[in-house]
């Protein structure tokens, strides 16, 4: 039973990725020859597969509280974070499949569950300023089931010694 639970996310991702491209969401045909026993022991699908799966789903629209944030002056070595609020303004659930920062100094966290129409979710970017001096500008790409993906979030900081 535990092995079955481990395989469910993989099977779900494989099912979404194996859908026919030229059909609408209501007419998806899934390949029936997917064998769970042949799948490797992976705990989660590859990020690329998740991004493709989100893009293959029905698209929706999103509104951001802001796309750019300024931390202002911070001390070198400070760890700061900012929460970007996302609102699903469309008619389909919003699925954020991946948030990809430009460098390892930024760590993302985001709402993993589908965000229903009219509901809000969060994307948090955590920045470690230890390796920087002066003005910095960083970005993160948000992959979701929206027409213009990726969505780019950015922030700036003035790092003082």
C-alpha cells in the first residue's frame, strides 16, 4: 500500500503528460498502457514534467499584488523574504507548477494546491545577501497554467557592509 501511495504522483504526472495535444480538456485521451510496476522508484516527477503538465491544463488568468519589490537598504548577511500575493482571476483552477529563481541566493516557496477561481495564493522569495555588496536585482520565473508563462517576479536590495 505504501508503494502505491508513492507511485500516485508519478502516475498522475505521466497521465497528464501523455494526453493528446490537439484535443480540448474535455476530450483528453489518456494512454492506457501505463504500468505502475515499470516506473522507477521516484518520489516526485521531474520539474520539467510538472511545468509541461501545468501548461497542458486549461489556462486561467492571474493578478499579482506586485511583480517587483524593493527591500531597500539591508545589511550584508541579512536573510530577507517577501510574499507576492496571486489571485486567480480566471474560470479554471490556477496551478503553480514551479518557481525558478535566477540564482541559488534566492529560495522560493509557493502555494502547491490548485488555487480556485477568485481565491488567493502566495509566492514567497527568500533572499540571502551574504555574497553581495551594493545594489542587486534578482528575478524568479513562475510557471503556471496561464497563457503568458513564465511570470517574472523581481526584487531589488541595497546591501550595506
